[in-house]
């Protein structure tokens, strides 16, 4: 029984930290950060800002994506790239207005 | 004039696929709990079958949920609830998946403490399952996630 009492919380912690992913809600504005993850099927990116916040951004039809001032395709985005994003906070949703690849 | 959307939209496959595994996993927990006192085949093997099919259904729900996520996230006012729903669902399915593994080990070792660990994990998993369902319902009934909202004059139904 003592073994189980020790095992269950340890086991739960492992499952919890392995499965969970957290994101942050920030105010409207311009943020610079690194792309943590790219989900091409959802046209979605996760950006880790210099302040340590993780922004989950779903591209909309209005989102502009550029590099050196020129429009580029979503497929250009890769993990580890430095980007500058302008986001608009709608409720608690972050709509990306523009994403500029800095590198 | 608004047009009534097709019912078989990608985001609809998630609610269609979640309810069966919810029922199966809760019933599996009940069966395995009873089997601690009554070691009859009905409770033991019945619980194992419910668990196994429920876990498969759970992973299918994760897949359909992931498909729905890409569509509804852009329309929600508070996607953090969706993120919590996603996290809780992953914890739930991993917990029940681990129970399948514990049961396989129990099949070889036949240790009573393994069976107790299994039931305790299922009870905790059921708690997470309830929380996941609550968050899913919140998304639908407070934020209309994946729901088509008819026009005020119901013109598209004429």
C-alpha cells in the first residue's frame, strides 16, 4: 500500500508534465520572439517571446507574412526562426495581424 | 441569403466520436472497482474489454479534437479554455493508456498491489475525464465552438 501511495502521485506528475502545453495571453502590440513550433495543417505557430511568454497564433485570412518586406508563403516558417509579430487581442484570443521573419 | 452549412463538417466529427469512449471508460472504471471485491469474469474481463475499446476510442477523440481545434480556435473568444480542454484530455487518455499497460504487467506478475494501482489510476482518470467533458461543454455552450448559429430570421431554413 505504501508503494502505491508513493507511485500514484509520481506517476501523475510525469503524465501531467508530459501531456500539458501552456500558452499565454498578452495585450495587443508588437512582440519579438522565436518560433517554438509550426503546425502547417492548422496554419498555426507558437512564438516564445523574450519575456518567456508563449503565444499561440492561428493565421487568419488577414494575416500578412513577410521577409525583408516581401510577402512569403506560410511554408517558409521553421522552428527556431526569429519573428516580429503584431497581435490584436480579441477577448482572450490573439489574432496575428502581421508576422515578419527577422533572422 | 445565408446558406445552411453541411452537417458533416470536420469539427462535427469530434462531438460524434467523444461520447462512446466517455461511457466506456467510466463503465470500465466501475467494473474494475467492483472486481476488487468480486473477482468474477464479468467484472474483470468485462472491465478489460471496456477499457481497451475505450482507450482506442479515446485516441480517436484526440485525433478528431485536433482536427476541430484548427477550425474553431479562430472563432473562440477565449481559446485558453480549449487549451485546458486539450491538456486535460491528453492527461486522461494517457492515464487510461497506462492502465492498459499496468494490466498487461499484472497479467504476468499477478500482484494485488498492481490491481489496486490500476483501479486508483482509473478513478483519477475518471476525474480528469469529467473535467475534460466539463470544459468541452463550456466551449460549446458558452462560446458556440463548432456550432452553426442560425440567422435571426431563420431565412436559411425556408
